[in-house]
């Protein structure tokens, strides 16, 4: 059994990659009990969390947004499992796979389309429930059964005419890392694997399947290319 993460230390960070104080605390700190602190509203705050029954890990909450990157975004590209869903897959009585999608995410995607943004999905899944959901959302570009997502991403750029700098990508696992490195703006969910978190510009406030995509949609609507801020 794994308990939830508790925030046990908080400090503002100017540059998370070379903050020596943070590195020292993370390397040296050991905790004999669980402590609970309130979340800080400071932009760029970094939280050191301790999980019982799991290793210590970093959780970037309230990260300051790089609006210079977001202002170029014209298309949102998404993974499915763990991003548009909570990673669970159910095998129904007819031996078909079933996933849970968020209605709130869907509203955010529709709002993006109404404002002129394009949407795309690149997934390793090959399942009818995913296809039906993408059709319902009128996703502009859909690539399925793509364990290696790099070629699909290059094809997407060719058919859409968008460059890396104009694309935001959200994914949660190691297969997404190459795309996260290429995209103009990269995002993931709080429960993503550590290797992914280390590569991302933004960590959503909500988890996969529970509004993570809506969170990112709101940011693009507010600061993206068609927001009026560019």
C-alpha cells in the first residue's frame, strides 16, 4: 500500500537545475516522520515531498510559466493513457478495453478548437474506445498504435505545417520523452515518472483523467498564439 505524498519542505527556486541549496537539502535530508505544510502560492516554488512506502521524489507545484514559449503555441498534442485517462484499463464482458475520459478535458479541447488551435493525439493504444473518443472530440490529427512516437511526430509536423516551437506536448511516460524534448512547450501530470517530470516546462495541477488536459488548455487559451498576448 502506498500513502499519498506530503509536503515537508518548500523553498523558492530561481533555476531548479543549479540551485545548490535545493540539491544539498534533497541529498542530505532524511525524515523520521510525516510533516504537513500548506502549499505556497509563490511562483516558482519547489516542494520536497516524502512518500511513505515509496522513495522521496520531487513535486514541482506552482511552477512559474514560461510565457515566451507558450505565446508561440498553435497546436496541442496529447498522449492518451495517463493523460486523457487515469491509466486504468478495464476489460469488459465482450473482451473490449474500456477507459475513463474526463468531460472537463473534452470541454477544454473544444474551446481550443473554437479559438483556432489545432489538436492531435499520438498514442500507443489500438482500441475502439480511444478511436470513438477522438472522433467525438473531432481531434484534427490522430495517430494510434505508435509505441515509437518520433516518426508520427515528424509526420504530424509535415501534414500540419507547424514547427516544434508552435507545438505543446503533454505526456507521462518514457515513450513521450523524445517528443517532450522537441516540443516548444512540454507538460506532464504530477504522477508521471520522474524521468518525464525532469524534462517538462509545466506540471499540471490535476492528474491524468481528472482535468490535466483542461488545465493545459486553459493556459494555452490564456497565453497561446491566438490569445491576443502574442
